[in-house]
C-alpha cells in the first residue's frame, strides 16, 4: 500500500512539473501575421541597457502617431464631402439629359480629377495603416518580452527597484499600445469613408458615360418640324452669360489646381529655348545645294524661340493632364495660331490659302458653343459648319499630299482611309441634323474638326523633331560617337519612323476619344486579348501569343543594339586583352537571351514552378541523347573564356585550314581558302589539336630553297638572297631575313632564304621574292642547275654483235649558258645505284 502511494506521489509530481513547464513556455510564443515568433525574457543584467532602447522605440512610435493628428480636418472634409456628393448626385440626375457635349466633357474631366484626388487619399491612408501596423507588431513583441521579463524577475527574487522599473516600462508600453490601437481604428474608418466616396464617384462617372452613349438617340424634331424663333436675343444672351460664367469658374479652379504645374511649364519653355539655342549655334552652315526639305526641317532650329514656344504648348498635354474645355480651347487656339505662323513662314503661298481656311474653321468651332443645340438657328449654323468642314477637308488632303516629300514616313494609305471615314462622319452628321439626331451630328462634326486641327499639329511636331534630331546628330558632341558618325542618315530615318508611328497612334487615339468610344474600344480590345483556345490541357490566349511575339522582337532588338554598341563604341575605345571583347559579347548575348526566354515563358502564362519535373526529365535526356549537345555548349563557353582563337583568326584543324567567322553556342564556322563554309562542333575544337596561325600576331615565316651550280661563290649567293628578300616592301624588318648554306647537293650548292611577312599576303610575297632572287642570280651570272644523269655503254662478249671499240660516250644535256668539264669514268664504287644495276644486266646479256 505504501508502495502504491509512493508511485502515485511520484507520478503526481512529474505531472505537476510538466504542467508548470508547459505554462511557463507557452507565453513565449507570439503569433503575428500567421508567423510564430519565440520571445525570450531579458536577462536582469541587461535591463538598464534595454530600457534606453525601449524609450527610443516608444518615442518613435509616439511621433508616428502624432504625425497623423489630422482627425478634425479629415472629419470636416468627410462631412463636407458627403454633403457635396449628395448635391452633385441630385444635380447630375436632374441635368444630365440637358448637357451639351462640351458640358458633358467638362463634367467627365471634373469627376475624373475628383477620382484621382480620392485615389491619392486612399493611397495616403493605406501607407499610414501599413506604417502603424509595423509599429503595432514591434510594440506587441516588446510588451510580450517585458511581461516575460517581469515573471522571470519574480522567480529570481529581483530587487524592488528593478521590479518597479520593469512595471513602469510595461505601463508606458501599454499606454502607447492603446493610442496606437485608437489611431489604427481611426485610419480604418477613414479608409472606409474614402472607399464610399470612390464608389459614389464611380456611379456618377457611369451615369455620365450612359449620357455619352445617348448621343445616338433622337433628341430633337426633324428639321422641317422645328418652328422656334431664330431671333430670341434674350435666350442667346443668357446662353453666352452661362458660358462665360462656367468658363471663368473653370479657369479659376484650373489655376488653383495647377499653380505649381504652371511654374514647371515655364521652366520647360526656358529649357527648350536654351537647348534649341545651343543647337542653332553649333550647327554648320546649310549647303547651298541642300535639298529643300532639309532646309525646311532646319527652319525650326533657326527660329528657336518660336519652336520652343510651340513645343512648350504641345507639352501642356502632359503638364496639365486633366483640363477643362475652356483651357483646351485656349491651348488649341494658341497652338494652331502658332502653327499657322510657322506654316506661313515655312511654305509661304503654298499653304497660305489653307491657313486662312483653317483659321475660319477654328472660328466656326468656337462660335458653335454659344448656341443651344435644339435651336433652328443652331441647326442651320450646323449645316454651314459641316459643309465648310467638308471643303476644308478637301484642301487639307491636298496640302498633306504636297507635304509628303518633306515627311520621311509615307502616310498615303492612312490618309485615304481616314479621309473616306471623315466624309462618312460628315454624311452621318448631315442626316442626323436633318432627322433630329442633333447631338450625334454635333459629335461627328466636332470629331472631324478636332482631327483636322490635330493632324496639322502632329505634322508640325514631326517636321520640327526631324529638324532637331538631324541637326543634333551633326553636332561635334554627338559626332564623337562612332555609331552616329557612321550611320547618321539611317539612324535619323529609323528614329523618325518610330516617331511617326507613335504620332499616328496618338492621333488615332484622339479621334476615338473625340467620338466617345475609348472605353468601348479598350473593353473590346481587352476581351479580344482574353479570347483563348484550349489545346489539350493548355489554354492559349491571343494576348499571350502577342505578348510572346512582342518579347521575342524586343529581345532580338536589344541583342542587336548591344552588339552594335560593343563593336562600334565600347571595344574600339577600350583596349581589352585579345579575345576578351568576343567573350564579353558572347556572355552578354547569352544573358539577354536567357532573360528573353524567361519573359517569353512568363508572357505565355507558363508556370515556371512546374519546370522542376521537366528539369529532372531533361537531366535524364542529357545523360543519354543530349550529352553531345551539352558537351559542345560547354565547349563553347570554354572557348569564350580560354580564348585559344577568336573570330578572324586563321586556324588549322584536322587538315582543314581557314578563317574563323563565328563562334556560336554549339559550333563554330570556318571559311576555307577555297570559299567553302565548314561548321565544326565546339567539342572537336576543344578535344583535337588546333594550329592557330594568328594567335599572338599575324606574321608568318616563309622559306625559299635555292640551288646554284658548283663553282659559284657561296658568300656572294648569301648576300644576293638576303638583299633580294630585305628589299621587298612587305618583308618585315624584324625579324630580319636570313640566308643559310644548307650543303652540297648532287649537282648543286643548296641554300635557303627565310623571311617573315604579314600572314594575309604571304603567298604573294613569297612569289615576288622568288622572282627577285631569280633576277638577281641571273644578273650576277650565277646559274641554277638541274639534276644530271650519265649513261655508259660497254662492249658485249658475243662476237657477232661486236662493235668496233670506241671511247665511252657520255650523253649530257647541255646548259646553253654553262660549260661543263668532262667527268672521269665512274668506278663501281662511285657509280650510282641505277648505273650498277644497268651494268649487271649488260653482263648477263
């Protein structure tokens, strides 16, 4: 019984200890954002040091909380904003069906600007919330750590002073934590309020878009059913007053919203003047025989103040992104008047009639805003307006045709397409005005008017940029670039083609915006890009296909641009060790292509995480079928870094000799001297013996063996050989040519001349030096012998065949210029092998 009690006591003690240990360790774990963090108590000896850190952290947190102390102002703005939104919603609902196109556009821009402001507020509150959340995490961890430190201090019976310090710190941390929580709650409420405003603004914008689409609805009786008075001056007066009041209000709001941008606009204008002034004074004098279109482009540099003013006005599109209609009208009028001045000075009488017509059309467009669209007078005015627009359109087409020689980009097809489209829009306007679709008619005429004016502006932009770029490329500063110096004309043409394409896209976009179809077009394009097809288990969309094609094109263009930059700019200016430029170019190309492949896969929507299995299967394939390809690829990298030969070197491998034309990923190309292109795998170039004739230099030693007749002076021959080689202009002086006496031949004294020549002309130089040696030997009276052979005939033993004994006759080939002495009869010991064999045959016979 006692034993059982003892066992139970031990088990109870162990269980109690485990429970206590669990309760002690569990609070050390803190979960923040689904991350488990283990917090350890602070050792008592470090409390004084940690206290300073805590106070610094609490001070920083308090400053962050105080920096967002704008609750009153935000609450007042929210309260005022709610009231403003309610009033605007009522106003839009009441007047949206009576708004003119101009007023409708102003409302759209106004609420677009409001939406932009609200997005800024939402971003501001989001950033504040993220900052406070980070501070909250730090405070939570700090509070947990000091709670554990307090428990640890109690266990260790710490001094009362230390206990009081720890409690004081915990209290201050809790105070900051409470303030932080309150501030976070306030920010969450502000975020919700801004979100409500954004939703309301989106509803208003949606209502306005629905009004835009209602332009295709009938909004007035047919022209023959309209009987209102055309001379009601009071209505016209009130309409003009309304226009002026709204314009003044919009101008004041624009000035308030864009006061800083106006200063920036002035700075842009001053910078343009300085840049164009420098170009005007650094350009050379125009050639008298220079083509007229080139002089026309240079006009913008010569008149740099007018050009700077014109370009600064164009820049207002980006300086003031959201503008009311009155500001648009003012800017358009100033830009067009400036353009008319430029056209008049640039082309003179050639376009003067068109300038007058365009100015009158601008007046037509501005006067039309004073009419109420349903008036009979307004509809009659609209007839004249669209008729006059058609006449101007004819002249503008003829003028653009006359300007085509000035433009580097031919726009005939675009011109014919859009001219037909604009005449169709004018026809729609004529029918719409007749049958009561007045808003539709006004929209069509306004679109054609804006397209005409913007086309003139974009053409002037293109011509001015053409002149600025052409002159800039001729300055001494840019002429220091080898690329610009060698490819000036082609670079200007390519840059201008890109600019023309960009301007045409912007012009087409402006036409679509004027028609009010931008949202519909973008939605349609988005759906078109999202259209997909299921092929097996994969889904292919049109957007991904176009994305892949675009990434491939960009990758190829970047590779070519980098190669041109390396070859024309970097490598000629920096003296790299031999072979390093090729290695840099190859590695850069590999890196760009690798990134291109990565982006192609991403654009195709391929999950790169699935490539783990593919990589394993690919490893097996490499181990068997692809090992040769991988071997050649690695060999290509070895060739790039080791640089045993480079492009342009002359190498000899496997009895094949030629010039290296390229070193690729898998193989290298060698062009032999008979004109064939041989593709050699890189692995063969690594594993086999390769003779590089031009590794360290492009010099080659040539040898010419020379034999002279016995009796010639060897010293004189050596001098002749050395002089003949040294006098040649292409024989290198160092190492100097040297001639050697090789020995005594059977019928000659043998010599050899050795000399060094440039590798590319070694065969030609060897031939010329040999001819010089021949001429020098002939002039010195030294003969060049040829092999000689003596034949001896002996008497036969057969008496019937006995011939009268005669002296041995020696048959010799005589050299006409050299007389040979009779040689004594050769003994068997001195006979040549063929002679001994011949004598034995005679004896047998």
